[in-house]
């Protein structure tokens, strides 16, 4: 196993002016996926539920995260943990792009 890896984007999904880019895939780090999500102003990650914990670290920007119908403001430096089975979504409510690191454990690979 490499403990330090220089990565490039493995694949990315672009929807409108927002994107999700995977940096490391399951085979590289014990089944986990790591990537960067960028949401343009006004864009959102739609409501979803996962069979595992989902983790976001806000690199830049301001947004609102909704977890089980509770609203939380998030900004640069915030660490967000979405518990297993909790309905959630993220909405960029500011005029700048929201950039977040995401980490998903192995159970997420099939969702």
C-alpha cells in the first residue's frame, strides 16, 4: 500500500455548472472513495439516504446541509458527518462555488 499518493481525477460527473470528481477509488484505499464536490451558486446535492456514514469537509464556500429535516449552516473548515440511514442534502446558498472533500466507506460503493 502506498501511504502517500499523487492523484489525478479518476472520473467526474458534471451537472450544469457543478461537478463531482473521484480522486481515489475503492481499490486504492481499502474500499473507500475520496473526491471533491463543487457546487455552483444555487446548486444542490439532492436528497439521498445511504447505508453508511458519509463525510464532507468544506474546503471553501458557504452552504446549508439538511440532515433528517434539520438545517445546518456550513462553511470553510467545517467537518460534516452524515449518520447511516439519515436523509440529507446540501445546497449552495451563496454567490461563490462551494468546494467540499468527500469520503465514503466501502458500503457506499454500490449506492
